[in-house]
C-alpha cells in the first residue's frame, strides 16, 4: 500500500478529536476547552455518550483500522472484501466491546442519557452491516443513515487500489445508499488531487466534475461552502449541521479545509465546531496529510495515537 501517511492523517485526527466527540452543547464545549492551550487529546473524556481511553479512535476510524488489518492479512486481492466482512463481525459483532454496549445503546433511546457509557459506541451503519452479513445479503451496508462509515472503510482500500468500481463495492459493504456512495467517492477524489499536489484540490474537483450529473449535488454544496469562506467556522458548521449525516458533515469538512493552512489548525478548528467532529476529522486529516505529507502531522499527536504504531511499521 502506498501513501499510508494519508490514513495515518485520518487516524491521528480522529484520536485527537475523540474525547470531545458528539458534544453538541456549545456552552459545555466552551467550558471544556476554556483556558487550554491544546484541546486535542483531552485526558478526560467529555463525550456525553461513550468513554474510551484517550488515544483510541472512534467507531468511524475503527472501521478503517479493520480494513487496514484486512489488507495486510489478505494474500489475494479478490479475498479482501470477503475477509473484511468477517473481520467487521469480529471487531464489532457479538463478543466485542461494541456489542456489549448495545443494550445500553438501546436503553439510551428510551431514557434521558445521564452519563457516558464505558466502552465504544456501535454505529447504525455497522449494526445493519452485521445483520446483513449474517443474512447473507449481497450488498451488506446499512441503508438507514447517510454517515461517514463507508468513506472510513474505503480510505485504506483506496490507498491499495483505487478503481472506482471496487471502491463503490467497499463503500456499499458498510453504507449502502447513493448519498453515502457519492460523498465518500467525492472525498476520495479530492484526497487524490491533494496527493498529486494540486494547488487547489477542492476547486479542481469542482472544475473536473462540474458537468457530471452524478456529482451535481456535491458540486452545488461545495459552491455554497465556498461562498462562506470568510465566515466563522463554528457558525458555518452550525448552519450546515453539526451531526454525522451527509451533506452537512461533508460541507463542514470542506469549510475547515478551505479556511486552514495546515493540519493542526484545521483539526483544532474541527474540534471546536463540536457535534460529530470525528467524522469530519477523518476527511480533514486525510486531506492535509495527502497535501502536505507525513511531516505535517504533529509528532506529539502521532505518539498519543494508539493505532498509529501499526500504521507506522508498514510506512517505515
């Protein structure tokens, strides 16, 4: 796999953001970060929904870690997707820490959530994927939500083999909707342009695909974000939506990208915007790592990221 520093960029960004994942109350978020020089990798968890050790990644990036490990262990390319599905069940399914917390997750829907549960939070797309794999469906991805899980699964694969047909299969194995597919592909194409050291990858994507009907909505939304380039990032993310869903999560990420000059400032900005900042960080971090190389990722941050060592071993 080439260009693994791009996946490292996503992984470190997710881990940096994770302790403040899903903080939707702006007053609480301000209180948590007030007076702190560094708001990445907070030692104490402040996510109101789940609590994992600082340095670990959210469920978004973790599905990418499962794909990364699958790529390393699969001898034949044709076996990757089959092996990936098996590993998704091992990592997220019955017997896993994710699955153990599922009863609490169901309880959360019925009562007011008072404190975060200990352990990771299983995402709706992953939950559906496990059920669909067990039901032996051909296309196994979830259909109920339009979130970043498909992109996160596809990112390591994209660095291994980026044929569009194969990427679509990977995305749809986790998140099976047209919206999931086209926004995930858009992210990967923008990252590819950044990796080729294009001077303005976002605008080059718009120029390249402006007549492509498939990306019509994506292009329209990038243009909306571009008009707000001089606006405050926190307010812009609030406008487009702080939650996990497309197109809001994509638009918030694009705003962080076009208003930042480097990896650290872009991720810090993403954290401050609150809400589902981990899903946005996985795109923003990968983008800047692609554009500026591994050296743009703060070494201190890499050392604090628990899954980083496995990636570094392959890079080195």
